C-alpha cells in the first residue's frame, strides 16, 4: 500500500505539498483531480473537498498543505528547510495564507467583486509584496541565503499573482522579488512537480510521484 495524494496541478496549495514531497523523496500515489468533478474517494476522507489531501499508509489523513509539508520534511530534510527561525517563518506564511491570499483571490477574480476595482485589489496585494521585497534586499531568499520552508510555501502564490497581469508585474518596482520568483520557478524541483499527469477519475490508473 502507498501513501495517496489527491492533487490539482495548478493549485498553489497542492504545488507546495508536491514540492515538499518531492524534496523529501517521499513516494506517493498521485491522484490528479478536476475540481468540478471531485472523486467520492477524496470526499469520504476529507469533508473540506479541496486539495491537497494526503492519505498515509497508516490511514491518517492530512488535508492541510502545511501539515503535508511538515510531515514530508519530518521524514527527510536534506537541505535544512526548517531552521531556528520557524516561528517567524510560520508568521510570514500565515500572513500569506490568510491576508495576501484573500486579496489575491479578489485581484484574480475582480469581476466577481465589483465593489472595488482590480487596481484597488492589486494595491492591497502590494502591501505583502513590499514586505517580501524588503526581506530580499538582505538575503537571496526570504530568511537566509538559501531556500527554506517559507520560500517554498509562499512562492506558488506570488507566481499566481504575477500571472494575473504579467505585463504589469514585469514592469513593477520589485526587482528582488522578481529575481527570487524566477529562480524558484526555474528550479529543477519546481519543474519536476509541474509535470502533467492524466486525471485519475476516469481511468483510476495510479501515477507514481515523484
């Protein structure tokens, strides 16, 4: 029996879970889903109905992306993604997840939130971008001169932000942030977890990951 991971390729939460699993060299059976056709097998083990969901061999269910990341790197953390600064890292990740992500969703889907303009929502997002840019003036990455958990947990959301209006982002006054993002996007680890897999629901064919 294998660990089973329900995932959706473009979801930033699922991306960071896959990144941690691949980095820690844990083997799972990947079940790529379509969000409009969620399989009963996933809904039976997680009422949230969102990805990622990891079913461990022992039957334990992890359906929060950070919990999956923590599990993965607790198995194997070759490059020390966890540091002595974990409290500050987790605080920054929380700000990403619970403040920045709220504004990002409104920026990305501004037509659904007509009470304010797309520009207004982007400006709210920029509060977080400014904070990251300032951090990157002192280190190559958010906390150190090497990748840590914070970089991996946050960059999929900055990638999503950048894709809303690529021309604006390319011209934006965040040179360190753009460099950081591009390095992470171009990393062999990220490229490896963005491989396309067939959807699991129609075929029920297992896909080994990574």
